C-alpha cells in the first residue's frame, strides 16, 4: 500500500487504532483505549495478536497479520506493544501500511533496528511516538527550566535509583523474559533496558547533549541471561555524569527517582508520581506535583492539531546508545546464593530472590554517583574459597592503563593462614598483576605489558599492547569458575578467544589453585608466540601462566635447586618459599602437565611462570591448552615436604 501522509486536521471523529500485542503490558493499552473510546477520541478497530483476545468494548477485527489488519480497518494509528526484538519489523510493516505509530519502549533492540524504523518514518512521512510515559510528564520540562535558571546552581551530575520486587515467575512469563538473546536474535531484556528504561531515558532528557562514554555493571541473582540488578555511568560530552542503579531483587517496591546534584542545592524527580522536590542551599524545601499527558492523546493531538510530539523517535537515540552498551556488555555476573535471601514454596520451588540492603545501595549510588563495585558491595567481587576460607580475589574487569596490557588477574591470593602471596603492580614491574596469563608477544601484540623487546635494539615502548576482555562466566561458584575472554590486539582486532577454568581445591593444611587456559586462534593463519628470548635476550622466555609473589618477602629460596638451577628447567614442579616482613613463612609449589620450561626469578624479584617460547617461537595452529596447579601453603616446607605435596597435586591432576 502506498504510504499516506496525513496533514494535521480539525477532524473530531474517533481515530481508528489497532493494537499489536494485547497480552501482558498490552492490557494497559486496552484499558487506556477503553477510556479514550468512552471519551469519543478513539475507536479500537483491530487487535493483532497470536492468540484471540477477549475485549469488553467495541468490536475490533482480530488478525495475526498487522499489515493486513491496518489495510482492512483503515487504522490511522498502530500501537506496538510486542516483545522488544519484534519492534523493528512490526513498526516498518505498520508505517508501510499507512499507520502512525505509538511504539512501546524500548523502541528497538539496537541502533541498527532503530535506524530501520527511523528510515521508514522518514520515507512514509508518518509520525512515531515512543512510549516513554515519564516523558509525558510536565515535571520534566519544569525541572529542565529550573536547572536552566540556576536554581540549584551548577549541575555536577544526575543520579538515578530504582528498587522493585519481582517474583521468580516474572522472568519466565514469556519466552523472551530474562533473555539477552532468543534464537540468535538480540532481545536485550533487563532491569536497565525494560522496567527501569524510564529512569535512563528521563535522565538523558534532563541532561541534554550527546553521550561521550558509557560504563555498565550487570548482575543477576536469578538464573537468567539478563540483568536483574545493574548500574551504569554515562558521561556526557559536556562532562556531566549520570549514574543509574536499579534492582528487581528488593523485598518491597521503592519508587524510582532521579536526583540532580547542583552546587547550590539538589532537585529530586519521582517520575512515577510527577513530583519534583527542590532542596535549596538555605535548607528550605519546595515540592510540586505536575500534570501528565497521555502519549496516545498527544499523538492524536499531533495528527489533529499539529501539536508537537512529546517523545518522537529521534528523541530516543541516546537511550538506544545505552541499550546497545548493555547489549554489548559482558554477560551479567551471577550473584552467589550466600548473598541472597531465597524464598521457596511448599514444593521447594524458588518464588523470590532478595538482596539484603539493595534498595539502600541504589540510593547510595544516586547520592554518590558511584557504581556498585565502587561502594564495596561484596557480590560485585569474585572470591574463591577453600575449606570455608576466602583464599583469593579475582579482578575480571580491571581499570588499568593500556601499557599494562589490561587483563583479569587473581589478587590478593592468600594461604589458609591469611598470608598474602601475590603482588599487584609493584614498582619494579608495574605490569605484573598477581597471578594470571600474560604473553609478551602473540602474533606481534604485547599481552604482557611494559616495554617490548626489539631484536638488536632492546626494550622499547611500542604502540603494540593488547588486552584480555572478560566476556562471561559460564560457571561461577565459591570453589571456582569457568570464564570466557577475548584477546584483543592493539588495533582492536579480535585475535583469540580463551576459556579459563580456575578452581580452589583443599589439600589438607594447604590448598591448590588449579588454573587451565585454552586459547583459540582467530587470526585466520598460524600465529606465533614469541618472547624476548626468541628475539635475542637469552633467558627471558617468559610468557604463559605467571605468578608474581610479594617483592617485600625475604629469605626467598627455590626448590629443587636454586634460581640458576630451576630457571629454564623442565621438571614437573618447582617451588618457592619466602617470608613476610613480620616473619610469616609461605611456600608455593607449581606443578605443570605440559613439560614447558620454567621461568623463575628470585633475586631481582620473586616470580614463577611458564616459558611457552623459551628459545624458539611456539606456533599455534588452532588451539593451545595449558594447566598449572599451584599448592599454596603456610610455612617454609622442606624439599621432602614439597615433593610430597607435589605428588599429591599430581594425583589430584590425574583424577580430575
């Protein structure tokens, strides 16, 4: 059908409307349509749904084909209230059939889908209103005017908080609920992008301007794909900071709000209640409640009288940028059950998952413009436990300079007695990061950090640093995890993927860190692992698993021989002992399964690792897998005790 361009008119006949998606939130639209039908403003001409819908007013035609329904009924407006990932196709269909749109939020599952809708709007000349109801409130322009008039002084940031209770059934109410993807298609459901999308969109409307940077932290207490507890920080191009912290795991509902921080006061918008509270520098407080315009009524006014749309599609580009940042972010971090209150019914099925104190955390975030991880929240961290004792922390999203070759690492790692046996960014080598995987040259990219050794020249600062990016945990428990990472080269090129399996294993009076990594080459050709040694610096074959021990440790020794004897050796194990400045001894026993040379430093600094490219390059055709199990013990063990402990570790390796 040829698109119909409708000019504003003074026609007062009811506007014919079709509703696509009458289940779930669609029932709200049915209620609103009934209200407007009683006022003589609309006629519910049709319903597009996969199942028949009982309607208590009007005689709408029902069909699963939206385009056909619009043509058959002559509808002027189509309301689209279907799953997020269907919005673009249905919006384009409706526009091409000649109907204006009220498109439920979020408008699209990503920028590409948003652009498709925008192109169809431009081509058809029809209107598209997006269903961010909070932007229909007169409180928003009133607060913008208050900010512009300097009532609260210079604005330094906007904080948002929202804490709702949702039962476990909420995340299984539909096939797309709680999903990031469905059948390979982006859905991007989640606390930030769906129930609290209004907080994000309204904050952006208050801020104005363009987005410069977005940081996300996604978490989940429920066994779902998407986030149920999350926060983000948006930096605008003028330096303004926005933070939004939300959860669906509160024990009760707390009304979401935005607080605008100024240097002469602050203003709080409770957007669900259209309320603005201004706290002035002199201690006085003023509170106002504003009217709200229904977005369907506004769309009708736009068609009949030329009224400006309150939420045109173009006004949601910033929100779609945020949604895309959530889409591209690593999968949400599971929150361990020990941090939750779990309620079950008589059959044992989980009915609710609550996070104690989470509502107060969202409020702290809004007040301090801080992310959850910056508030010292324990469930934002990955912690390993052995024999009931916390023995290691894992930083999977480090904030490091590019010259450190940013990568996840274990630090601090402790003995069962609490002695710290790793070091982070020591002055002698700031790119040494606890225990983890680092390779000085993978296909020409520096994944070790620091300077790169250049043949016949020596160490040099080059723009060749790569990074390891956390993608997701496919398993996460107190005893360990399975992590998926991307190795990204200096030009942003994805060079490899890694599966990393880490476990904390009790070993009597000690414990063992079982660390396995598998690199998959994605360069399209065999890739070389090199080292400074393969480029001419003898003995500097470091690269692979590496453990940096504390440089403050004293009386450092290695077994089965001294540094000269074990460095470059290929024995099944090597051990290092030392003492803290206050005299507490520790021992680390490294056991390998591949027979690589050991890279060992004692005198210059304490460190032990693999030398994947000891004196010649290691070529990776497809995949490379290595496993090192490190026993962590209190005390300074004798050679016989170390040998016995290494034998126990080998026995464990053979069985696992």
